[in-house]
C-alpha cells in the first residue's frame, strides 16, 4: 500500500490496492481522489469489471459525482458528490460477491439524504467476500451499537446465487442518521450459543444436512447449545448455479456475535469440487478461529467499527478487537489520510482467552450527516 | 370553643406550612405545580466538552462610535491588572481570577467586524449612549448575534451624567431597559455607568461589572461546539524579507497566534479566515501559555504579579512569544533572547521576573518532554521522554529486551502455526507447546508504529499473512508495479479465509475452552463455586447460579433444596430492594433527563481521563490541540495585501472547517426578509451572506414551496413571510443560521436584509417557474381539433404527446399526434367540442438553475476595510450610469376595450316548437304589464237594467240615428261620386292638353323646317 500524496485538495494514490476503501472514504469525507497505475503493467491493465460496477454503484447513490477514467482504465479521478440514497437496484459483477458492494453500502448508508433501499443482484455466496448473512450478523450488528434508532436497518436475502452465474438477490434497507454516538465496548463475554444456516442450491437437499452434521460434530466439542437451520431455496430463490454453503454464528453472554461461513468451490473457476463435509468442517473451524481471535466484533467487521468510531461525535470511543487484519490496518491508514484520525492502539492483557486483543481508542471527528435535510 | 377556633385560624395564617396538608386535592395541585416549575427549568442536556484549562473567555465590547467602548476596556483592564493601556487594540488577554482568563476585544464600527466578532464572542458588553438612545448598530449587532447563536449579552448604559434632572434620567433608564429586554429577554442585565472620573468610569461600578462578568455562566453554542477556531492575537510575517523587497506582491507565509477554542484543533483540517478566504495550513504547533494561570496557592486573591496581561497587538506588556524565542520589548529596541544559550541575567526592567519565569517555561517541547517523567506502574521508575514510552512499557511488562530491529517486528502472531501447510505433518509435533508459545508469544512491539509508520509497509501483526490452504483462486503474493516501485497487492476483502489452528486436537481445544460459558474460568468456575458453597454455608455470592445449576441438578440433596429456596428468596429480596432504590432514592427523580445528564457526565469523564497520562505529543496526535492551548499556525500563500493592509483593530479569526465544508454546492435555505429592511429582495440579485465562518457574496434564487412540495420561483421575496432560497456556496451543516446584507459599507438605515436557516444541500435543486404555451385551433371536429402555433417543430410536439391541455373556457384535452402541416401543429382531443375562436393552453414547469456565483468577501485584504464591493445589482448599475430599464413595447399594460357582444336572435324550429311544453313555447302575445291590466280593469263598463220607456227612447234614438246615418252615407257616396267624376274629367283634359302640345310641337317643328328651307333658298337666291 502506498501513502497518499496531496495535490491541492486531491488525494493521489497509486496502485489497485484497497480501491473500495478509498472510494468509500472519499465519498464520506468529500475529498476528491486520483488513483493512478491501476494494474498498469499487467496483462489486463486497468480497473476490472467489478470495480467498474462499484463505481456505478457509487454513482447511483450520490448526486454530483464526477468520474474521470482514462482510456486504458489505469487512472481514475473521483470527485464525490453528496450522498443521496433512495431506492434503486444494482446488478453486481459476478467477479465478486454481493458482499463486496454491500459492505460499501453499509459504510455509507447511514449518511444518505434518503433512507437506502437497495436491491443488489449477483453472487450472494462465495469464498472471497463476506456473504449477506455474514454482513447481517456481524457488521449490521456492530453498526447498531453506534446508532440510537436502528429501526429499518436490515438485510434480506430474497434469492441466493452462487458462482459462476449468480442470480441471487438481497435487499438492504438503511435509515439515515444525523450523528453517531460514542461507544465503549470492552467485554466480549463468553459464547453461550451457536446458530447457523446451511443451504444447498440446485443440488440435493440432503447436502445441507450433511454440512450441518459435520459442522455440529466439530462444535459440539465445546458447547451443547447448537442449532443450524437448513435454508430451503426452491425455484428462482436458488439462483442460476448449483452450490452449497453454511453460515454459523456464535453469540456471547454480552450479545457479541462471531460469524463464520464457507461456501462450495466454483468448479467453473478451475477449483476442485467441494465435499459438503469439508464445507461444514471449514465453516466450523473458522468460527472457532473467530472465537479464538475474540474481541467485541469479529474480524470482518473491524473496518466498519473503526469507521463508526472515527465518524462519531467528538468523544472518546473504545473497542476491543482481535488482532488487526491487513484490511483493517489499511483502513486505519486511510482514515488518517482522509479524516486525520489517529487511533490509539494498545495490546490488551488477555486473561488467557484466545489471542492477544487490541484496544482501539479514538476521539471521533464529529462527523455530521451533511446530506440529511431538516424540516 | 370559639376562642380555640380563632386561635387555630390565627395559627394557620401565621404558619401556613404546617397546614399544607389540609386538603389532599390542594396538596396534589401544589405538588403538580412544583413539578411543572421544576421541569420548566430544564434545558436539553448538551454534551460536556469542557477542558481542564479552558481558553480565555472572549468579551466583546460593542457599540456605535463615541459611546465609551475604549474607556470601558481601559477601566476594566485597569481594574484587573492595575495597568494603563492607552490604546486597547486587538485582543487583550488578562488573568481575572485564580482560574479564569478573559480576552477583551473592541468591535469597531464595521459590519464585517461585527459579524466576525459575533461568531466568537462569549460575552457581549453592549454599550449604549443613554443621552442619545439606541442606534442602528446596536440592533444590527443583536440581529447578527441571534443568527449565529446567541451568546450572553450585557447592556451598559453610559453618558448618564449628561442628564441634569433625576426624574428624566430615571424615565430614560426605564424606557431603555424595557426596550433592551424586549430585544433579549425579560430581566436581561443592563448596567448603568453613571459618569467619568478622570479618564475612566467609577471604580465601584467597574468592580461591580467585573463581578457580574466573573459569575457569568456560558452555555455552549452549537456552531462553536462543533468547530475549532482561533481568535488571532498576534500575526507575524515569516516571508523572506528579500523576496518581499524584490516583489512586494509575492504570496506571504504568515504565522498566526492565538488560543485554540471551540473543540480541539486538528492539524489535518482546512481553515477559513473570514475576510481572506480558505487557506491551507502548513504547520500547527502549540506554545507555552503566554498568560498562564497562577500555580496552586492557598490565598484567596490573586497576587499583583500574577495579574498578567497579554496584548501583542497593542503596546502593552513587554513580551512577545515565538516558536523558539521570546521577544522583550524595551521601548524602541527589541532584543531577542536565545533560549539555547543559557543567558537569563541580562534583562533589567519591571517585567524581568515574569520574563525569566516565562523563559524557563518556553523551553522547546521536546526538552520539556525529556525532563518530564510519566509513571505507568507504581513499581517502575518514571519513564523519560515520549519516544521511549513504548520501550518502557515493553521492558516493564515482559522483562525482556527487544531490539529496535524492524525484522523482529515483522513477526506475526501465528507465524509458527501458520507455516504448517508446507511442513507436512510435522506441525503435529509438540502441538501443545506450540500453542502455548503462540499464546505467550512476546507481544509485537509498537503497534502504533507498525500501523501508522508507513516504513513498515508489510511488517504488521496481521492475520492475512499466511497462504490459505483451500483458496488458490487468488494468489496471495501478487505484486504490482507502481511507477518506479513495486507494492504488494492484497485482496480487497474484509473476510479472513484461514482457519488458524487445528481445532480437532485436544490440546488446541483447551485454548478455546474458556471462551465458552461451559469453560473453566478460574475462581468463578462452577465446580469450584460448588465446592466452596458446600464448605462455607455462605449466602452471599450467587452470581453464577444459573451456570452452576446445570451441574447442581445431578446431585441434589434435600439440604440443597432448602438452601436453594433460601437463595431464591434472598435473590428476590435483593432485586426488590434495587427496584425500590431505583424508584425512590433518586432525589431529583427526573428519569430521562437525569439519565441523559449522567451519560453525558460519564462520557466527559472518559474523555478527560483517557489520554491524561499520554505524552503531550501523543495526546495531540489523538485529540488534536485541545481548547485552551496557545497555538502557532503557519499559513502559506497568504495574499500580500493581507500583510500590507494589516490593521489590528479588525479581528482576525481562524475558523476550522469540518470535512465536506470546504466543498461548494447548492444550499437550500429558509429565508425571511428582515422586517426592518426597507426594500424587498429581488431574485438573482447578489447578496452578501454570513454563514458559518464565511462571509461571501452569492446570487439568491427565491422560491416558495407549494403543497405538493414543488418549489416555484419567486421574483421577489414576500414582505413578511418566510420563503425558500437556493444559492451556490460552501456546504455547511443543516440547521445553521445565516444572515444576508446587501452592502457592508456604511450606508444609513438598517443593513441586515434577511435572516434564515440552512435546510439542506445538494448538487442540484429543482426550482421551477410556470410556463404557459398557447395555441389556436385551425380545424375543429366534434371532440377532435387540430391545434397550431403552440410548437415550432414536430420534435417538440412529440415530446409533449399525452400532455394535458385546456381551453380558456375550461374544456380539457390531451395532445395526441403530430400533424404534417403546418409545422408544429398537432391533433388533440377534448372532452367537448371547442370553438375555433378558443385559445388552447399547455401548462408546464420550466426548471431554473441558480447562478453559480460565489465570491468570498475579502475585506481584510482591502486598505479601507469597510469598502468592499462585490458584484453590483443591475439596479445599482443603472442608477450609477443613469440608465433606464429596458422594456418591450408589448409588455406595457394598456386599457383593454371590448365591444359589447351582439348575439343573433334566437329562432326555434317549428317542429321543435310543437314539441315544447306550453311553458317553454315562445309566446305570440306579449304579456301585459300589470299596470295596463289594472287600468283595463278600472275601465270596465257598467251595465244598466233599463225600463220600458227608456227602451222605447233608446229604440227611437237608434232609429233616428240610423236614418241620420243613412242620409250621411248617401251624401257621402254622392260626394265621392262627384269627386271621382271631376277627377276623370281632369284626367281627360290633361290628356287632351298633352295631345295638343304634341301636335303643336310637330306643327312648330315642321314650320321651322320650312322656314329654314325658305331662308336658305332666299340666301342662295340672294
């Protein structure tokens, strides 16, 4: 990752790294960005289809955005407009999951002018991006800590779709808020129950049960309170391509939810076909790993939480997470460049439970929803 | 008995409190009223963001010229510091109490200064010349204050000694007081300064005023509690003098000094200097407080040497502060004290003591940090210097030495575990040991450095370092060439894909056991609790009952059952007690209000304590420069005019902007023309607006919102009503107030043209004006008509197909299809047949965009600061050039003459007439008027019944009459016959005469012919 160079008002970046983070922060801070050398020396130079789709998504939810892309697509100038929101639908690229886009929407959704009601279509479950279920149980849950009135903040998976053709559909609804409030969450509590959903699309429904059996087998070593649903998707609800997967959550006594998931491999991409048992076991071990990492949010929501802390009122917020992911570290750096927020990062003396935790402390920037209208 | 009663009554009157409970209803009412009054006093709690050492409160002295502003400041400063300031220019900071500082600033008679100072004032001393009364400036300033959040205002009446009569004085005082109250609030404090003694006001009165100032409480204002700002009390030009000499108009580098106010000032923010513009900051640093509060001491009063004054802009106090030097003014000479060399003994003069003390304090911060120690652990020795803090922590906590070698920092938490994939099955060896190691692994040094110091690009304690086993779709180690360097590419996803340890191993599982409720967590372990419980029959600790219960049930004994029931009872009791306490112990019992206050107080405690023990530099990194610090802000590219025309009597403010506030877009506001402004405002006329920190000129587009939320353009603002307006300008938080003025120069009359509030902002707004297209039918069928002259081309028509149209008479219709000829005509259908003489309308809305005009008022760059003029209105230009407005001839209103309409007579066909009922049939006879009917009735004959004789007489008379009549008729007949005969005779005679005439004529002609022949013959003969 490179650091930004500031030219006038514009933040200049190089390389294709963390494209999404930069766009999200640019939209929120109102600072224009210029990204050059996007895969400039590769066989397929320039931004990819899924990134174009992301830019289109941002174009839909903002008003007055200026986007300049050079001919090869290796250089982008993005001058954000004001967040508008509203009702729209978006065809996501199947190169990435719907989660890739949904995560960006979760980050900006609260600061729109009108409540967001987005319908995203594409691949709902893959092994790269968090699925809509994961975002629902981990990120949305994390965001709810920061707003007083979370009515209308929901994600609904109406259709599931797997690689390569997708065909899934999710509906994301998000209210608007004026300000985020400071939050101090330091105690994660103990895991008290595990829940989950397994699904099998356009394959034998017995596969879902096989996944559940194996996942439960792994987890029952730790706790007896486990219940994994099987989500029956029939007809159109099951998308265009066959596949299966499972999503597991562990809830603690303090209401913290750790989530993990795994989907079957896409054979069309040249991967080996998955065995349901492997998928079940993989998801279960990932969940155990998330519990091991600990913190008040799971690893995939770290960035969202950090953003909410930084955009909060001018008060001290505190959060405990597991070790920072690379994505989070990049996000912290970007936050400093866009908002000038420096987090105080400290290792916590974990009392023999899991990994070394990180205590994140920061003073919010006092970000106010500029787009929201008053009566 | 009677006596007793009267005594009771007497008691009741004397000691009414003792009898308050006589009536339950009345007592209830009283209680309710008391509660009402208590609730009325509540204000919505606001977050507490006070700091330990707040910046000095800004007291602005305002008033028209010659009312005694300078005298008041001089008197107050004299009172506080015992020093005489001849010319109080610029902000003057003094220490007013043991923990209170004040900054005085005089507001000159300039609208720009008034606006700027209203935005930073904590207390306004509004001086009014009682001998003259209120002046426009006072009201203007009050209105400015109202818009930008109302700080505390205290009125001061001066020139009271000019009144000779006491009665008149009292009358005037009362009148002014009530007028002042209506403007601020009933009971607002108005001070009376009775007169001058020497060159100042009465000491006693000034002391009273200072007491009022010191007990003043300041409620945080919204704009200031969301924005950082600095009231600049010193400006220094840092540009190379050589450059300036070569080119006097070169852009300057200027350092501004002042206390950080509002919220903490972050170095990354953008700033705006009202009167100059948006400028990028080059550097922000903080200096030791030039006016420090006295150290801890026991005495009640301030010592004389502690009453400091700091006013670099006026010639008072001999010290000036710079980043690394202190300037001591000694008359004409300015001597620079170099701090690095230790000379401190060269100064003489009255400020020596203070200067020496300050010189000590003014050591560079790094030196100060080195000197200071922070104790993190009670046992450890103090840690020196900020840079060493992290090392100190490490060595203290772990007892191991870590090298500052970046290679070691690269170590990853799970590195030894995650390398398993390539090492085959060897990972299984010493699994428990490895897990233990992973667990007790030395903590990675300096997490902050790893994240924020970009030299460690990939050396981070991150999770994603290992190769995922099953996902080779995205290879991890990809690199990308970026110009001349190469950087690692990571997948842009928040999901982690590795599973970490091998959870099917018993040893590894142990690591995780305690994360579950079923785990063993030390002293609170269920089994242990059970053991303890059985040993000591304690009844205190029940916290983990539910967890323990599952184990309990297996070996329940009767004794346990008894115990358990006791416990349950106890638990119930505890809960009830807590509930009772919650209900009745709360003294104020204000529920939500109290809760809010508590939560704010709790947050304030956290805010204060969180970074208390950090080193100064670290703290600034996290928090920014908190309010109260004395800042030095270096700004580059300041226009040279700023330095050339610098006048310290004009306030310089550095306002911090939030992210997004540096951007420009369309702002939609609710606006009202000020009712004292003499004119209404015209659409698209330029208006100078003060919004947020900024003052700028922009073109307002006024509109009014219809019931269906459509914004309709207005040509002028309504007179006494709010309307909407849209303008192009900088974005601010919605709900911010603003005011508009047409000019900032000293024009007579009330200058504030409009006030309002920001509603929303966007990249575009839809404001529409009505557009009526008219056409005429050129052919009419029954319900269809061909309309022409509405459009000029087929394309236009096709855009409007389906649009509804209407005739003047109200017949509605729609546009159906284009027609080939004439161009732009179309076929339309109507709900009824229209006339060829009708006019057809199409009502449409035409969007109008406001002018993209935004021009910051750069008053501080002017030599004459009050004379800034931006874009002029068309009216102004016309007035200056003596031009008349252009007008189209056909736009004039003329008297419309309309001929009375001539309707042709109504004829009803006979066939129809036959079918009509009698009532509707046209009548042949004209209905008689009542008058004639009455007359006729009166004329009616009276018949007589005749006797025989009368009958005979009548008969005789009739017979006689008959005879007479007959005679007459025969006479008449004879006469007529005679006449006829005479006529016939006449006719015959006339005929004969005619014939004779013709004969005569013929004879005469023949004769004359003959005569003529004879004459010719005779002539020829002759």
